[in-house]
């Protein structure tokens, strides 16, 4: 038994990295769940190849999972790592630049043989574990494969099946290193492999072996302990953006008493929403995996026309394919949710890398004058409330709504405090049940004070009316080619969207003074990096503030007023400058941008440097 000491620390950033077949995503997810159950605040960033099985041992095939956990509130997965778990040479090479000087490297030695070194493009005869190049780090080598096989020497499983448990050895060891229990992962394994006793036993044995290894090896003299975070009391769980989004849709369906219909086509990184919602048919949810993107959205339009809430999910390439059908939904003026989990583009682009790529597409990417409201989420847990609000706007304003998330939010995780159903607002839905007294015929485009037309379910006696993509005559809904009528309808459709600003909350300042030198204006997944950077600069006494936009179209009515309260505006985006174009266009403000288009999030450190430049 080792005589290791336990050192209390405030926060840690760990990155698990290896081949896409090494189970690094599962390892990271399990450690995240354990961390959430323990009570730390956390933020994660899964990063994996686009290929289902990327080339083994190569740099493009590296799969990583970065996890930041702390006894304090945190908002990003961390700029640099304290610990790097490298299952092979490629994982070390791809991630070493992101490790702090003096950081800990845990290297699986079997992944550094001659073949793996060659595949990772190390020069002939060079092994970084042996040549002194890692002298600035705390290097610990473990022969994970050998120790895994040793733990399973009595198992009847084949060698390949035994080796699949390697990630459990690493997970068990890291649990020991950070003073954790194995209970959460033991429960997970029992649930997952309960009907496969040989596989269950092998994973449990190797998990325990990894934990015991820390206790028995003298090289590891220090364990670390991170206290529980000081967070608002309540029941928490670790949740990813796509899961929170799915739960938000379920909650909105229950609060509106509307059946949900998801018509969609699988596409990374949106497919998890289909998988999740398909598990909840008991909440009056129907899911339909269509043959293509167009069939997905048009089936959802049909569901909305029939009195359900139609939803479709996609990413950038699918948004392009759905464009004509979105125009049809705008012409029909029916509720519909188009959920875009953005990724790097154009074309197929970077399927598994994050990017705020589609804001301009959401604004303008359809033929004709085709305005639609746009709502965006800022963090994984925020997806719940943001999509709930997008749902409300769609049904109460009889319009399709675009909801924007991205790969970073969708796959990332953070603690989520369970809301109580009683605390969620009801979503009032009004169907037209028949002709009212004195009403001689149904006028499908007769509008209320919000310019919203009635929702009439097909088959309702007396409410027969035309639908389709041809221009509608104002009020009657008949087909019209009249030029004056077309102009009237274009203006009405735009005014209807603009009026939504009367029914959304005003823009608020997240942090900082209401007037000052620099306002950092963000949207979507830049939230954590901006908030962390602004907190640091505020602690130094700088006049800097942070505002984050959820309602991307229309903007909150007071946004322009807020922008004029600061000397300079900085808009960081994971694109080549999209929100900044819209802000300059609408408000004639000379905002400055910070643009990063590398498939990874903007870091706190990058923004601190940029804001300091603007403060000078």
C-alpha cells in the first residue's frame, strides 16, 4: 500500500486522448458524471474525428475529451490542461501543446512502440518517453495493456475483448488520483452489461485494478482532492446540450398540451436529439427518421398543419437542403422548429468540429423575402430554456423558428439543476374551433393585434381553406399574383416577425457596469470564454462588460440603447464575422470582431489579450 498524501486543489483540467477506438469519450463521460455527482462544477469539450473508425495510430485519428472541474464556478473547459492521459504516441503529439508546463503526462507505453511512433510521424529512432524531450513535465508511464491483461488472466474472453477494457484501467487510476469512488461507474457498467456477465466482470475487474494500481506503485506519491463547488442548493446532474435540448422540447410539449412530431434525417452533430426523443413516446412524441433532409422538414410541416408541433433537426448542409421547405412554412404561417446544430463548413466541411457557421444562413439563406425568428443557446444547460422559448414563440406567433446551437454546446456537458415542472410557465395555444358568431366564412389570413393568423386544424367544419407555396391574398388566403398584394404580404410577414420584439424580455448585461469602455457582445457558445475573461478583467478594475444575445431575430428592443452606452464594442465569434455584420447593418455601430475558425472554441486567454488591446 502506498503512503501517498492528499493535496487539496481548487480546479483541474484533464484531457483523455487516444485512438477513436480506445474509449476516450466513454472515459471522459464517466469521469464527468462522477464529478457532477460528487458536486464539483464542471465543463467539458469532447473532440473526436469525423470518421466512424479513423486510421489507427495516426494524428487525424486522435479522439480527445477535455474536462475542467472545480470547487468554484467555472464557465469553460479550460484553456490548457493540467493532466494529459495519452494512450498512444499520436495522442501525445496532437495534445502536448495544450498541456501546461510542469503538467502531468500519463502515457500508456504500449502505444509508443515502433509502429505507433511511425504512424504519429516521429523521426526514426525517436521516442518522446525516452529522449528527455518531456523534461518540463511530470511524466508517468504505465503499461496499460499488460496490466489489463494481467487483471483478466483468468477470464475466458479473447485477447481483443480483454484489451477493450483498457480505458477502464485508466479511469480507475484517475479516480484514485483524484480521491474518487468507483460507485457511479460500477452502476453504469452493471446497467450496460448486466446481460453480458463476462464483459461486465472484465470491466469491473479492470476498473478496480486501475484504482488499486495507484495504491501499490510508489511512483505516485500525491493524490488530489477538489472540494464540492459552492452552488445553489438543488438536485443536479451532468447534462449535454443535445440532451438538455431534448428535455426542453418534452417540457414545452407538456406545457402546451401539444403532441410533438420530429421529422428528421441523421446528421452530425444533431443526431443525438433523434435518439433521445425516440425514447419518450410516453410523452406523446412521434419520431420519424426520413430518407433525406427535405422529407424530414416537409413531414414536420405536415404535422404542424395537422395540429401537432412539428420539429426538424439538422446541421449546416441540411439547412441548405431544407431552404425551400422553410419558405413554404413561412408562406403557410404555421408553427415549426428548425433546430440547427452548427458545425464547420461549407459543404460537408468539418462534421465533428464546432463553428458558429450559420447565423447569416439563418437570417438570409432562403429565396425571396423570408423572415424567421432566430433563438440561440449559450451553454449545454441553457439549451433547455432556450428551446422552450423558441417553441413558445413558434406556437404563439404562428411562425417557423430557427434554433441555433453548435457542436461545442451539443456535445459539451455541465451541471444542470433540475427545474420543477410547476416553475415552468404554461404555453398557451389557441386553435380556431369553428366560425364565430357573425362570421360568414373562414378567413385564414385574418390577423390579431400581433399580426398572427388563426391555427385551424384540417377537418374542422367550416374552416376549409387553401394552403400551398403560392402567394396568398391578404385576409382571404386565396392565390394571388397581384403585385400590390405581394408587396403588402411581404411587409406584413416582416412586421409580424418584428413585433415579436414586443413579447420577449429586454437585453440584460451579464457582467460589468451599465456604461463603460468596452462591451463584449456575444452569442451562442462564446458565452463561457467571454464571461471568464470579463470576470478576470473586472477583478483588475477595468470598465468592461459582457452582454449575451439569446434572441437573434428580432433583437431585444433595448439592444441599440445598450450598445451606445460603451466606447467600444467587441464581438467574438467562431466564424469569419457574422453577427458583427448584422450589428453594423442594423445599428451603424463600428464594432470590432475577434474571429477564430479552427473548429475549436475561443479561449479565455485569447479574449483577455484582445480586450486589453481595446482598453489601451
